C-alpha cells in the first residue's frame, strides 16, 4: 500500500437509512483482503456517550477527568472532552497513524473526497447534486450525475477506485 505523510481519508455519505454502514461492512474486508489497513471514523451529529453509569471510566469522567483511556491487551479506547466538532483532518493528525486509509461515515460537510450511497426509495435527491467532492455514487438506480455511478453491490469496483486514487504508489 501507498505510504504517504498523511493517511488519506474517504467519507461515505448518504441520507439516513441509505446503507452507509452496510457498504462499509462490505468495503472494509474487501480493502483488508488486498493488504490495506483500514481505520474508520463515525460521525454522530447529536453526540454520544460510551461510558455506562457506574463503570470505572464513567466514574473517572464524573470526577472531572477531561480524558480517559481504557486499555487492554487487545484494544484501546479514548474518551475525551471536546470544545468543538473535530474535523477529519484533526482526528487523523491527532489519533490515527498506523492505517493506510481512513473511511469515515458521515462528515458530509468535510472537505474529504466522498462516496455517496443513494437509494431511490428514500424519496430524497442525491446529495452529490448539492455537496462538493463526491467522487462516486453507489446507487440502486441509474443516475445522471457528474461523477462515477456504481451499483450497490459493486464493492470490488469501488475498492478498485479507492485503490487507484488513494493507495497506489
């Protein structure tokens, strides 16, 4: 895989219920099977809370810790207070250093290149008509838009596109 100063980022965007997570569940093993180390970042526009009340990390944060790290032999998790919604570049630069590519879910307003998942049944217009940097659309219907259009099951072709644009030396 390509080694560059900064890990490339590609955002998977789409309306709620379009299948962004399902696409990621197919794309991650496709890229991993090609020798790519994939990191993911999920955006929650309304915030989240990983800690469960009464657990040690919850108690640490309740006591005033601004940052808590949960560590074991096989995993590490970081929960920290933020005073802003971090950009993908900030998340990459501060926390992700050992991946070949970052696939994000959401972040449709970020400047990273985007792949849209579109389903006609949702009754919405394709986001690529109003959002910049959409390089491809995965859709259940043909679309007349100004970027590459693939079927929802053409994950191999999508992985080829990502590999060619972001991972080849």
